[in-house]
C-alpha cells in the first residue's frame, strides 16, 4: 500500500480567476462534472473550494458546496477534501464554516502565516470578465494569509476532534514542517498524516528541485519516514516536473487547475482530468501504482464516506 501514489486533484482554489482561463470551473455543474471526470481519470482525492456561481468569486458558503458535493458523492467513490484555506482575505471562522457544516473525510490545513502574492499573474490581463477580479488579484501585495497557532488549534479541536476530519497539512516553507512537528509534539496531530508540500507560491519556498530533497530529508527526520505521507504541489508551470520528481522520490502528487491552468507549454488545460490523466500516464510509465480512494482511506485512517454530512 505504501508504494502506491495518491493523486490529489484541486479543482478551482482561490488563486485563479475566470478571466485567466475559460476552463476554470466555478459553476456548481462544472465543479461536479470536472470532479467526477478527475476521479474517473485516477484522482483518489478531490480538494475543493467553492465559487459564487454568478461571477466565480471565492465563497465558503456551505449552501454553494451543497450544490455540487452530493453529485460527486453519488457518482464516484473519491475522497472529498474541503478547503479551510478559503481565500486569503477571509476570516478563520469564515474559512472553516463549510467544513464544520459538511464534516468531510478530509480538509486542508495551512501551516503558517505568510505572504501569498498572486499579483504578478494579473499583469497579463487588461480586460477582466468580472469587476471583482482585478482588485482581488492586484491587492495580494498587501494581504497576510493568517494561520496562527491559535487558529490551528481551533481547527484541530472543532474540525479534527469535533467532526473526525483528517487533514492535508499544507506546508509552503521549511518552517511549516517545524510548526507541524510542534503540533505533533503537543499530541494534537497523530500519525499517519498527509503533508502537502507546496513550491512556487510568492511568499513561500521556490520551485527548485533542491528544495524537494531538503524538505523530504527534514520531514523524515522530524516525523519519521513511516509516520506520514509526503505529497508535492508545484505551482504554475512547475507543476508536472516537480510532482514527477517527487513521485520518483517516493512522494504523492497534487495537480488541478487550482494551482496550474496549463497542460503543457502555452496550452491551457481544458479540464482538471486532463492534468490527472497526464500525471497518471507519467506515473504508469515509471512503473508506479496509483492509489484508489479506498487505499487512501486505509492509509490515512479516514472515517469513511458514510460519516460525512452531505
Ligand atoms: N492552492 C494552494 C497553493 C487551501 O485550500 O487550504 C493553497 C491551498 C490552500 O490549497
Ligand atoms: Zn486549496
């Protein structure tokens, strides 16, 4: 089991906006369809944010999640992971509201306060589809993505202990591994757990291959190599090459339009499933086995799909 690679797929996130790609899903029917297609293509986990169906603006409204979650659940066996990152301007209460209501098997968990700047992306666009997009993207030069230890303890208590949800611990920097090790030392996080390491966000560590080696070595030392599942997320054009390198090093992979809009050089991905199919082909060529959703449930000790509230 430990040798199987988990493919996570993050559908829409809160980085990209509708102007940046016509394929970025934000309507509930597109969220459902792209999630189902990604699962059928080989994703064992879908990482989900929600958007206002009219204009694509990030929202954590549980009612919007409810417009697509039951469809995904009915059509697939995929593990559903709901964001608690939301978007970087939301309060912590807003960010955890959807997961607290819907009690998913998994939720994201951000491991430190940081800059999270996407404003350079905005320079490519002059005409924006919706009014909210340009100030949203350009204003990221003056926003702090807040994740204090008090915030983290609140998520563990209310969502982890309260709802039986397990976490995708998102680490954007070396220090975030040490923050997670602190929570482990305090007895608040227990193995086995999933460590999603993120490269290429402006404000976090860069997408340099050397960082993978250092992060892997440090995580093994801090957590013990059998106590956690390492996953790799490369933002933007670094996505496929970094996750491939990570998989060769024994890691799991995350793809999806949340973190990269492209399939190859200059070619927009027409769906998340396109990216899942591509990494699945690469992994298969490398003789690596792909984990099923039930493999993930066994690996991470998830509570099971019968125990979610949607
Ligand atoms: N898009 C990732 C780099 C979350 O949802 O909690 C950040 C993310 C945060 O996935
Ligand atoms: Zn996310």
